[in-house]
C-alpha cells in the first residue's frame, strides 16, 4: 500500500490529497480507494456506487463495458 495510505490509517486521518488518483469523496474509508478495498475486500456494485457518488446503473454500465473489453482481449490472445 502507498505510504500516504499507511499514514492515514495509522493516524485515522482522511486523505487531503484530492489530486491523488486513489482519492474518493468518501470519508468513511478515509477518502482512499486503496483503504476501501483493503478494509472491505470485494464490494457490491451498490457499495461501489455509494463510494463513487454515481448511480448503481452507471456502475453496472461501466462493469459491462469492462467485461466486454476483457472478453475481446481474450479472443485476440486465443
């Protein structure tokens, strides 16, 4: 885990680094996606949508698009 995440966990401090690619606007997970994944493991689409501040339907659309891209890559390598 990144050093900043360890610092936030150790000091129970929400990350102030909004320009970090791992930053989310969700203080329960100290504003860090890495901390969220480390703390909760696999999450439901509803949990992801809550953390990202977008709808469940939008998260589902993103998931479907990612699965399609991965399946297209698999076809190209086989």
